[in-house]
C-alpha cells in the first residue's frame, strides 16, 4: 500500500509540476470548472429536444438519475468513509503542490468531477454512439480530460481520478442499462432518423 501511495504522489507531481506550462495554467482551471460548460450543456439540451422531441424527457430523467447516483456514491458513500485528504490540504504534501484552483474542504477519494463526467459521457456514448460515430470518442476524451485537469490544478491524486473514472463509467453503464431495460415501448426509444 505504501508503494502504491508513493507512486500516486510521484505521478501527481509529474502531472502537477513537471507538465506545467502557461497554456495549461490558463486553460485547465477553466476546463474543470462546471460553470465553464453551462453554455455547452444548454446547447446539448436544445439539440436533444430538437432532434428527439418528447422522448428526450426520458433521456433527461435517466441521465439525471445516473449523474445523481454517481455524485451521491462518490461524494457521500465513498469520500465520507475513506476520508482521504486532498493533496492541497495535506499538511506535509501541500508544500509540493502547485495549486491552480480553489482546494475545497472535502475529501479527495474518489474524484466526483471524474466520476460524474464519465458517468455522463458513458451514458451518452452508449445511447448515441451508433449515431455519433465521429464524436463518440471525443465525448469520452472530454470527460477524461476533465478528470486529468483535477490532478493538474492540484486538487486530486491520480488514484482519486482513476477510481472516479471506474465508478462513473460503471454507473454510466448501469444508467444506460436501466434506460434500455425500462424501454418497453416506442415512447422511450431514440430513433435513428
């Protein structure tokens, strides 16, 4: 376990300090900020309503349940039981951290940013992947880049992000599974037209 935690800290320093450059210093604090993406979310909602119509209500419902399950599991079930201190709040380690965003007072493991964004991306990837052939992998890369930005700005360790990805990917898959499972009529189906 000590070896794994030391490796985690070494990879953190590699991303947080050694990869430092002025472009990332400007972009990644914005990139990982949930408010930065509000215009994109509204654009997505508008496009989905335009393309899918009334059926989009069911997509939004299951998507909301998926992200809610991811956030609750990460923020309350895991973080509150594991109680891992963030690198930027650790009294000893924080001296090595180059902090580029507000640290936050909560615990670190798992990264809720990583979990929630990958839950969203996984759900949409599975739901629309057959239609968004060119964009489906970009959606996953977007979610992964937000998780990696958490390390770069200094608020999460790599293992926090990795397990956040695993959690979010699993919950995104389950959200899509239940969406399909309850898809008993054409009311729930997303057409290919």
